[in-house]
């Protein structure tokens, strides 16, 4: 599953196991609680949930987008 983490300061695409939107929201909130700087979110999310950061490209079609500015998935 590919997830784009989109924010004002950074954009990342992470790859990991399949999950539904409810589980992804829980995973996002858990990672968000651990970061001090939102720029670290992708790295912390990956470490906590065994995802991998892939090189960012607008051409990659993702399964979900996490908007860190509005906290919406």
C-alpha cells in the first residue's frame, strides 16, 4: 500500500502493508503523538509501523493521502 504524507513543509510517500482507512488513521495518530516536529512524521510513521519511504513523485498513484495540515485521510 502506498500512502502520501502531504504537508506544508514536506511531502513523502511511504510503502507498507495493506490496511483500511480506520487502521491508517489510528497509525497516523500514534505517530503524530510521538513527533516533536511535523517534518519528522514520515520517518517516525515508518519506524513505528514498518513502512518504507520511497522517492517522491507526483506521478505515483497512492492508495491514501494523509494531509498533515488538516489531519484528514
